[in-house]
C-alpha cells in the first residue's frame, strides 16, 4: 500500500505550484477565506453541495492561504485513495493484485488531474474507496455502521456519492449475497439516504446553478471512461481489458462482493 501512495504523491506534487488558479479553484479559495457565518449565509443561496468542503478549506487556509496549501488536501486524499485501492485489491484477491491495482490508480490521468485541483473530488474519491473497503469487511462479518457513517460523510462532501449505494447493491447481487448481508446493507443504506435528505432538499432549490449542464449520452459516458482509463488507444485497451478480467474473475463468488 505504501508504494502506490508514494507514487501518487510524487505525481501529484509535481508542478503543484502552477502560478494560478482556474475558476472553481478560485471559488474554493475565496469562500474558504470567509468567516464561518459568511460561508453559512452563502450556502443558503448557492453551492450547498460543497458546503462541507468549504468549511474544511476554511480551516486549512487559516494555516496559510496559498495556492499550494489549497491543493494539499487533494494531494493527500489521492495518495490515500491509491493506498486504499491497493488494500482493496489485496483483500479481494491477493497482495500482488492489490499492489498493481494501486499503482494503476496512481498513474490514471483523471486521478492525477483531481489530485492537483483545489476542489472536493479527490476527497470524495478517497471517501468512496474507504467506504468500499468497509463494505467488503462488513460483508465478511464486520459491522455495517462504519460503512454507513463514512459513506454518509462522503455524500455530504458531494451528494452524487450516494450512487455508490447502487454500485454496492449490484456487487451484492452479482455475489449472490445472503439475506443477512442484504439486511445489514439495507439498514446502512437507509441511514445514508436519510442523512442526505436535508442536503437534497437544499440543493434541489439551487438546481438552476447547474442548468447549463446537458444530459449525459452514450458518447459522453464513453468519453469519461476514456479519460479515466487512458488518453491513447493502447493504454485505454490495456486498462479496460484488465478491468474486465478482474470483474469476470470475481463474479459469482458466493457471499463475496465484486
């Protein structure tokens, strides 16, 4: 787990000080520099989905307001995600698979991109990966409440993280999980959804803020997959093939998540 985290850290720190912030990063910086009451008032009007992240950045930027400090939480989160991917691969298959999975994540273009961005997405990825590791542990006899608590917190970093519940449900279905597992997951999932309801109600009133976004199509979904797996045909084909091989190797292992 240490090597993937180290590789991710080196790549994320390279040219971290670019000498400028793009638009959304500038928003993170400006809002993070406001007082907590000012941030609270802002969230009543816009950007409620990023409220927890802005409060986190308020604490971080209080140490030293600057471009590099703004991005350091994303660097740390990305390194943590690489280590967690390695731990997940180790737990599902074996240590060598975990090592290569973590390294592949570390060199993924999209992971590197968000590791250097002063926004919440790298932290959301880390939370989602950690929640998935807790999900695997719960399926194998552990408690479901750490999984539910962490996933709820991740959803408050960005509400679309709730879609991870659907992915985990598909994993349970493919693994032919028993009734006990489904009951435990169902209780945790219900708690996550209930915890997210206030965010959904507030953010729904702010939907006009993202009205410029177009509905996704098969073409945009394919473009997103290519962005994540690799920019060239060779890299894309290899990474996609490895992902499919891994999925096929896990489908049907009764009682274990895929």
